């Protein structure tokens, strides 16, 4: 690797402003040259481990060796990136430095006044419908109307000859109905019935790669195309997961419980997200991972893992709950779906628990 060629600067050298700026730009160029040599060395390091460096025979590398050298290269690249930010800031400062500073020019004319008012913002989302009020008491029964008047009696016909005694005549008409009696007093109101009790249902989703997960028992469509439909008002009260995975990378994995997502949408809109469950891992994990969480839990909750031994709490993972909509509510006929923002594994099952009155 070549060495930097810095001029021999002594107290006897007189530098102009132009000379100083040129030397600063030269120093940035030399630092960039040094960084390029570092990146080239890191590339040759990877070639050596993988056995692709021309002219060099390297011993066979294990997965552990490759992961270790990958982590070393990544740390070096991160350090080089930070140095590049500093060099960019230094370069911008130099380029913005005037070479010759003249007298201040006259003040420019005042620009035109902007509009008095900005554009009206978009209308906010409609709030949830309030609860239905209690049914009022039944009014008293009205009194029965009066019976109509009896029609006039027809004229008497002439007396005929006395005939044989006829059969007994039909029973005469019933007399007029008497007046209706006064309405009795209203009886005491009965005791109020027991308040409805909420019940908790579980929705199971089969594991899928990044994106919408599939309802267990679904014919193959994802949950944005075939969602779970809620049949009563209620709320999301818990979430759990069981994942069998090999070498799950360290990272942040977000499960978004959504409602009414457009059936062909690639991702949900922020307004469609009811709750966010975040699984955070700080190291590579292998085995079966299990966890559960509720919106009432305080802070991060533990995650357990089994890899050929009994389940134990792992120090390398936690799970947290975020209520994107206060109270995590669901309403009747909501289309419920589950979205995962980073790939984990298809060998998994996730459960969403909903509490409602049925």
C-alpha cells in the first residue's frame, strides 16, 4: 500500500488562502485513498476465507469462521462509513469557504409576502360509534273506546193467522256492553337481568414468509384476501406465537394485527393497524421459540426457547406490545388479518385473542 506524500511544511513556508484550501482538499483525497485500501484489504480477507483469493490456498472454512469474518468485515465497513460522513462534512465546509472575501453587497429587495393561510389539512378519521342508549320504559295502555249505538227497531208487521206452534225461536240479541272499568295500578318493575358476560375467542394464523399470514384452515389465500370476520364488538386482549427456526438473525420483527385491509394490498395502511407486537432478538437463535403478551403487560416480556433441551428464558430476545388504537378495539363485521414485516419462518403458528359478548 502506497504512503502519503505530504509537502515539507516548515515555519518558513508562507501559505495563501488558496494554498490552505488546496492542501485541505488534498488531505481529504489522501484519506479517501487510505479508506479504499482498507476496503480492498477487507475484500481480500473474505476471498481468503472463501478460498477464492488468486494465488493463495486457504484452509477450508466452517460456518462459524465465515460468520466471524463477516462480523469483522461488517464492523470495519461501519467504521469506514462513519469516517465517510466526517469527510463529507469536512469537504462541504471547505467547498462553502469563500476564497476571497469582498465587502458586503447591498441588501436585496424584500421578497413578496407569502399567502395569508396555508391549505386546509385532510379531514381526520371518523371516531368510533358510541354505545346504544338503554330502551325507554313501555307507555301505559290506552282506554277502550265506547261501543257504537244500537240501530233503530224496524216497524211491526201485520198480525197473521195463528199458525201452528213453531219451533223455539233463536236466542235474542245480547244487550249492550257495559262501560269499561278503570285501569288497575301498574305493577312494580321486575329486577334487572344479569349483565352480559364477554367471552374470549382465539384466531390461529399459520406461518408464512414476510407479508400477510394465512388463517389456519384457509384454502391457501392470505389473510388480507380471506380474513377472519368478527361477529361482535370487543377488543384484542392477547397475542402468542410458536416458531421453529434455524439461525434466526438478530433483528426486530413486527406483527401487525389489522382490520379492513384492502384485499389485494401488499402492506396495510397505518390507519388499518390496531396493535403491534414486536419480537426483538439480539443474537442468532435456533430451536423452537415461544412467547405470549397482553396489552396490560408492563414493559418487555420474556421469550422462551428449546433447542434439544427443556424450555428456558433466553436473554437474547424480548417481546413488547404497542396499542396503535387506544383500547385495541374491534367491532362487528371487522375483517381481521395479521401482517409480518420481516421474514422469520413458515414453520410457525400465531394466535390472536379477541374478547366480545358472544
